[in-house]
C-alpha cells in the first residue's frame, strides 16, 4: 500500500525567508512523487514531480523539491517566500510502473506573512 | 489551451437524491480520473477511465458510478446521496493512462456538492 505523511498541518514563514514543506512517503518499489498547490475555491495546480534521475527537481513559481530515497522524503522548498505563495500544499505518491492512482497527503497550509 | 473543465461549480442536493457531475479533459488527453476531497483532507481516488474503459476504482460504495464518452469527457454519478457525500469532487485528466511513465494528472476546479 502507498501512503504519504505531511507532518505539519500549518507552516508559517516571513516573506523573503526560505520555506520548506515536509513530505514523507511509503511505497513498495520506486515512487513517482508529486507536489500540488490548492488556492481557496480552486482545484489542484501541478507544481513539480520526481520520476527518476536528478534528486533535485525544479518546478513552477520558483519551487523545488529534493528526493531523498534513504529518508523516503520529498520536501518542497523555495529560497524566498512570497505572500502569494500562501495556499494549501499537497504531496502525492504513485508506485512506478503500475496503473495505480495518486495517493495524497492531508495537506499543509502555508501562510507567508508580510 | 483550455484546462480541465467541470460542471456545475456548485450543487445543493438533499439526502436520497441523485447527482451527475461532468468533466471535460484537456484537449488530447484520453484519461480521466475522479477524486473526492472532504474538507480538511487530501483528495481520495474514486475512478479512473482510459480510452472509455474503467481502469481503476477506489474504495467507494456502488452508489458511485462513472463513464467516459467517445470524446473522452466523463460523468460521475452518485445515487442515494448521504450527508457524508458532501465534498469537493475533482476531475483530473492525463495524456495517457496511469501506467504511463510518471504521467502527470491535471486537475479541474472541482464541483462542490452540499447534501442537506
């Protein structure tokens, strides 16, 4: 079975400071990992994904994520937070090579304070 | 290009009624998946369709059904609505089925269903 844990319900960060949103996963075999962002009353927007290769993945809006196989983590990062980054962030996992759907974490609410 | 579109945006129903939600995928995408997002939780998988065939089903009762049409649009039907069916229903499309290499799913804005 696949699962995702986002250990923080809420992350607060000052504008201009670096931000990290944590994600750990559990899957048998190799994972495909995704980050999505959800703004109020909106669907999910794709930010980035890890399939294979370079452990550091760069995505939209200056976000990046680092895949760490030994720690089974895929933390989302941004060097300098913007107030407009305030939203709900979801990490998701799929088992590679299989016809399995995305399994999402519960989400982390990011609040960037001016 | 238009993204994934869903209709209606909001819906209010009473217990026991039936509801149909609609989804149009991104042009050229052949796979549609449905997810239910209850307040405070991440989306949960309901169905996946690829090339008009059901390719996956989540842990939802038989009251939930779906289909995909020749133009790749999709409908989700829920019968005998319960209060617990109140949620945001998200449709996601992808170019190919989920067995594809790292296939990305793109989500629509969702339909918010309230069951009274």
